[in-house]
């Protein structure tokens, strides 16, 4: 699907965090996160529940101010320029955020308007998305009557209506059938090849293996960063799934 033109590898990173920290009282949800994500990268953020993934994403999306440290997203400081960050990114969660009583067309048109598209530009972009995501036959269907896989396509259209330079996907394939998941990842990689940076959280380890690099968080700390082969070697485990299970076991043991 269409997306911004590719950015040279030498360009400024899409995401850079230095000593990023978020506390709630005495509890540190994210503690000293140093992370760099290249433009056009498909990057996975993994970890057990409570590891700090959602808090990290909320800070990077400009929805939550860091307690300390710094973070930039597509060149904007998340603390000083949150509005510019929000205008430059797309966000899609497992809940999708769609209006069930609106048609497919109406949902996409609404989000295109929210992102500032008007008139002919908006109409062209809506039709382009309906074509690219094969939604034309369902354009008049109420979104609430769609299956999970079709809702996922509509949500992706809404999140990318404004050609965002970076896309955040928070467990976007939860509850979606395997065929829809496969097609979704094909679309994600097409967008990345065209220059859009993707950050995705997932509990499906086969999806984690589709990312160029992955980072593991545990109790707010970055404990592993690299390719699948690098991380499995670091933990001396045969697969990413085994690494995830080992981290979950450690977290549960620490809470006892």
C-alpha cells in the first residue's frame, strides 16, 4: 500500500530515547530506557504483562509526559512537541477504536478528517485506501457487523489515512484469524519498504520473528535488544517463545 517515500538509512532515527523514565508514585513503570529505531524499520516491543510496553508507547505517542529522560519521534521531542508527534504518527490498538454504527466508508472518512484531510484530497485518499485494502465491496457495510479481520483492515486504513511517518501497533492482531494475520503482516512490510517506520507489540511469537529487530522489556527495564538470532543466543534458548516464557517465569517469581 502507498506510504511516504523511503528515507535514506543515514537519516535521523525515527525513535531515540535516552534514560527515559516514567514513575507513578514510587513505582517505575519504565526505568532508564535507551532505544534507537531506524527509519523504515519494523521493530517489535515485547515483554510480559506489566513490563512497561504500553507506558512506553503512550510516551512515544505524546499521550503521556516522561518523568525524566528524553525521547524524540520522527524528529519531535515527545515532552516539548507532543502535538507535532501526534500529527506525524498513526496508532492502532487491538480494540481498533472504530465506530460500529458508521459504515466502513464513514469511519475512514471521519478519521481522514480528524487528521486534517479535506475536500478532494480527503475523497481521493479514502478511495485509495478502500482500493488498497480491498474494502470497496464493504464500503456501505456497518463496521459493527464486520469480522475481526475486516475490522482490522478498516482500523489500519483509519490509522494511515494521513500517510503517517511512523505507525504504532499495539497488539493489532489479537483475536484475528491466521489468514488475516498473515495478510496484515504483508501490508505492514509493504509500508515499511516504502519508508514508514513500524513499532509493534504482540504476544504472538511468530509475529515477533517477522520484525527486523526486537526489544524485550521486563519490569520497566530493557533487558534484550537485537535480531531474533542475537536474542535467543543471549538467553541460550532455542526460540523467541522460549525467551518470552523464561522472562514471564522470572517476573512471576519476582512478584512472589
